C-alpha cells in the first residue's frame, strides 16, 4: 500500500467519525454510528450527553412514589427503590449510603452527601421535593412524583436540543477537517508537499487559512453554546 493510499484512508476515516459524532448521545446518528469489531471485541458508542446520566433519578423517584402510595415511609421507600436494577447500575453508592445513614440522616441529606462526580441536577430536584414535604407537611408521594416528572421532562428537553445541534456540529467538524486535508490531497494527485508549500505566498496562505479555520471553529462553537444554553425565567 502506497503512502498516498494510507493518507486517503486515514482522511476518509477521520471525516466519517467527525461527521457522524453528535453533540450528545440522543441524536438520530446514535444508532447509525454504533459499530462493532468482533475480532477485537471492541464497541464504540457516541459520548453521552449531559442529561443522559440522570435518567435513573427519575426511575428512582417514580419507584419511591409508588412505595409511598403503598404506605411506606420515605426512608423505607427510598431503600426499596435503591435496590431497583436501573438504580443499582447507575448509583451503586446509594444503597451503601442508606445502610450507613450517619446519625439517622434524612433521605434528602443522604442525597446531598453523594460522592464527587455524581450528576447533581436531578438529585437536587428530588432532594428539594423531599425537603418541601418535611417543611410544609405536603404529601411526599405527590412531591416525589412531581420531581420525577420534572427530571424526565428536563432530560427529554436536553435530548431534543442535542438532536437539533447534532447536524450543525457535524458540519462544523467536517468543514474544519477539509482545509486541513490539503497535504493529503496533494499526495493523492502526486504533488510534493514541500514544493507545494515552498513559496512565501503558499506559506502565507497556509498561515491565513489555519488562522481563519481556527477563528471559524471558535465562532461556531460559540454559536452552538449559545443555542444550547437554557433560557432564563423571571421567577
């Protein structure tokens, strides 16, 4: 295999990966780009989005709400929900924290003492719902169910945003790759890269092109961040 063939294959593989990889894990490309290499036992999946890791919180809250409606107290319902398969898989630390419960900590305090690195937004919503019940005497079953609905709605909204941004982000990556493929394209048509960029004008064009590519990448990333930024409310 010649050097030009190797460069062409690498450029093609990079273009496919950069074009297909979505911003989050919920886009329409997520099922398309999933691949498996049986000989190596290797499986690649797109990166999970920011909200994908908190779906288990909604599952936890829904199971707790069912236990509360069945007559369990909040601590017992939480202990039962922590043994659900989806919760054990996503948060094995929760069952251990409930077993310890230093000083008879309340369920909301157990959630607040979560390990570092655990997604916090959904757990904060659930903990606030339980503190609301503790302070006001509101039905914990109702506040827990409302928290589950809020967490699931937030995750669904985040997935919709990620899906909408997957196309623009893929285009941004592909268009950034194309100008950088110049040396590879030169090899494919039989040109010597050193002679191609040997003149002062060519080197100036390379500097300007790389600078504009970097500026375009920064600007597009800024637009994507602004589009994905959650809106604010007056409340």
